[in-house]
């Protein structure tokens, strides 16, 4: 192929992908289905705008390899033990259950056992990129469903390695000897082990030398060398190039410079991730899809059902609520990126024929496209499922703890969420001896809290029966510090109905959520992005030595009207500007406390920097439990007096500066 033709094809790919992505963004849809649609449009069986098969395969190989490299960057071998329950138990049970269900269905439908096992491998894996991106976009990565999904996806990514190794053995199902199987596995295991050992020996030292050179170009070249080199070495040990790139990412993830490396390759990763999905869409045979659309849709529904049942059963068996189980299961119904590698290798090994290959490819792409929409509808589906099956109850341990701890609760604080905010609040409540209970849906945090002596519950705070066990009717305050927006809204509404007099304080991430939560019944809402903005401008003003009382007044203005000024982004209304100008021109009141060492004790009121031409009016002197209004200049000041001053910002700042110094 001529070089100008390559440039033309790349330009066509980028132009169509950008246009379709913009359209999907306008419709507030995920860009991942947009890339898949764009690939199908321009592919060989679509408009034929990129007809070269070699071009399609090259784009697919590069995109998948770089994506798997970035996935590997997120996985540290040393961190796996910290997520043992979510990774080993949840991930292992989900993968095993999916493979078993798929194997039974395919064998009963007449498929040969090796091919049926390959299909089980393919169906058991989900899309790490799609699921984690959707959770990140919805700011639900820290929720229970986000964390359990990450653990399962992590196990799936690791399980893809032995699956890749077993495909050649499946091809020799009837003739392979035990020694041949053992030799193949041993060879591949030795290669994987050797690559991972680089994390402890060669790669960290190489990166350390390169980082010290402080050259972004050399660092980028070194990272590319590591990716390409490990990909080549992995192919020599019978693994795919993509699997080698994944292992390269794991190797670099052990380095202390992983964040700098990730930042350097971020633009390339984002572009080539899009190219990866475009290339996948190009592989779809549109005439085949249209001719077999009904059958494909039936198979998509069957695959989604198999994966949802296996994942939901696994998560529920681990003690999670129905809501978390359903939401997580729906998020994992798609077939993932590693499955393309397994499918391609299985097709080359003749484990599936061309018709089966196209069916599996179409199912994979359609499930990927449907995932963002399904995940958006997952909370509503989970709510209906809970109503259908009933409360289902929580684990016996949680119910027992709740029943025991409910006794004697009255006028207490309910803290929902045991993250940083929940832990700090619990610490303060314990120190001040105020009654409180804590509820969380993360079993690890519940165990940690109980070990630390906290009155912890395991449960979903938006469920009426959980709030009932927490004593919502007798509680004084409910603090919602959880990361699940839907659960937060439901908890506010239910708590307000259960106890009209309770004070509900909510932490949310976005200012845009404030009005909705107030309307549902929250008394106060603290948006994280707003508080961050307040802290930023307060620090900036402080660096310019703006007086504290001016900063506090500015904060008061911004906080007024339930954050109205901040929420009206880009607002230039005359009312807002007039209100701001009026505040700046308005005079304020400041109180100065005369402490033991201030030097003003024993001085007279006439010595104060007030009156005459100072622009400051002395309103009163507060002494003990009385106020001395308009004191005479001869009045002697005492330790503990509070001097009330009235004036403009600048005069008050000057007066307070003089008061801070010992008078002569």
C-alpha cells in the first residue's frame, strides 16, 4: 500500500470517528459505542472507506496492545493480596460460573467440547475499559458496585493469561498427551514468570536512570521499547502481542515512576483506545449481521442472561445486597477486549468456524454498545428487582448486629459511609461522647470499623428496613457521606418520610445535585467541588494578606442562597453583579478580644484606633455579661473585654493591624 493511501485512510478514520463521537456526545451517549459504530460504517463491509484488510488488522493490533498495556499499569502484583475477597472469590466464582453455564448450553446445543470451552472462555470476560470508564464518568468508582466490579474485572484480566495458553491445547484435544500439555504450560509459565521478574530487577533500574535524565523524549522512547520488547518476547513464548503488552504494563506498575509514565503516554493511550474500538467495529460483517439479526439479538439476550446470572449469584453469595448484585451484574454483561484475542486465536486454531466467528464477533460488539445504556438503567432495574423478590434481608451477621445495637439508641447520629469523612466524623463524635452509629455496604470497612470499636452496621442505607434498625425514628441527625448518587437520593427521601424532624446533612460531589437533594428533604448539602473552590480562593486571598474578616465575608456571600451564585455558571445578570458590588461597598462589624498579653488591658477607650478621622466607630465594649454602649474615652479596658468596631473593609483592616501590636 502506498504511503499517501495510508494517510488518506487515517484521515478518513479520524474524520468519521470524530463526527460520530460528536453526535453521540450531543445525545449524551457514551463515545465507546460511537467508535464501534464509526468502525462499522467505514469498514470493508460498510461504506468501504477503509478497504485494506491489513490496515484494519494493524490498527486493531496496535490499539488492543496499547490498551492492554494501560490496563496492566493499573495492576500491581503486590496489591492483589489487599483485594483478596473481591479478586479471588468474587472474580474466580464469576469466571467459573460463566464458563460452566456456557459449556453446558453449548454442549447441549451440539457443539464440540473444545469449541464449547472456548466459547465459555470468551463469554466469561468483560470489558475493563467500558465498565470502569462508565463508573468513572458517573463518579461511582468508590461505590460498592464500583469496587466489586474492579475486583472481578481484575481477576478476569489475569485469568485471560492461562486461557490463552490453553487454546493450542484445545486444538489438540483428542491427540495431546499429558507431557505435551505440561511442556506448553511450563514454557509459557516460564516466559510469564521471567517477564514479571523484570519488575524486581531490570526495568526499575532502567527507568530510574532515564527519569534522572529529565528528558520526556527519552522516557517516551524507553516506555515504547519496554512495550514492544516485552510484546515480542511474549510472542516467542506462545503468547499474543497484546498479552505481552499487558505484562509490560504490570512490570512498569511495580515502578515508583508509574504515575509519571502514565502521564507521558496518556495522549497516545486515549487516541489509540479509540482506534482500537474503531478497528473492532471494522471487523463486523454488516451483511451477515443484517441477514441474521433476529438470531444475533436472541443470542445477545442469552449471553447477557448467562453473564448476569453468574455474576449476580456470585456477588449475592458474598453477602452483598440485591441492589449491588443487580447493578454490578448488569455492568458485566458485555464481552471484553481480551475475548477478541481469544476469539481470533481460536479461529486460527479451527476451534470455531467462520459462521460461529461472525456470530461471536457480532454478539461481542452489540453487548459492548449496549453496556453504557444498560448501566444507566441498572439502578431502576435493581429497584424493581428488590420489589419483586422482597427485601431479601441482609446477611445474618448484619441483622444480628443491627438488632443488638438498636437497643437504647435515641437522639443519636446516623453516619452513612465509613470513608474518610465518615471516619473523621466518627472520631469526633466519639471524642465528644455523642451517641452515633455507622452503616456501610463495604464489608471490609465494616470489619475494620468493628475491629476499631466502632458501632458498625453492614447494610444499604437507602433501604427502609435498614434505617429502621438504625433507629431512624429516634435519631437526631443523619449524615450521608456515601459515593452513590442514586442511593443518596433515595436515603434522603426515605429518611424524611420516616422522621420529619430529623436533620439530614448530605455530602455530594457536584453543586448541580444541591437543589435536587434539598427538594427531597435534605437540610444541608455540602458539595465537594464547591468546598474545594472556597478553599482555593480563601488560600489565594490569604497569600495576599487580605484580612480574615474580609475572607469570611466573601465566603458568606458565596455560601448564601444555597450556592446560587456558583450554580449559575457564566451568569452575568445585573442582579448578581449588583449584589456583589453592594456587599463590597457595605460596612462590616468586627470584634477584637483583649487577651492577657495584648497590652491593651489598662489602656483607655480613647487610646483605641477609632473615632475622629479613622473611619471607625466604636459601638460598644462587651464586658462579662453586659454591654457598655458608646463608652466614654476615659473608660479603662480590662482583660476579657470585647471591643465592637464598625466601619469599612480598609479602615477595619488598618485598625485591626494596630490592635495586633502592643501600644506604647
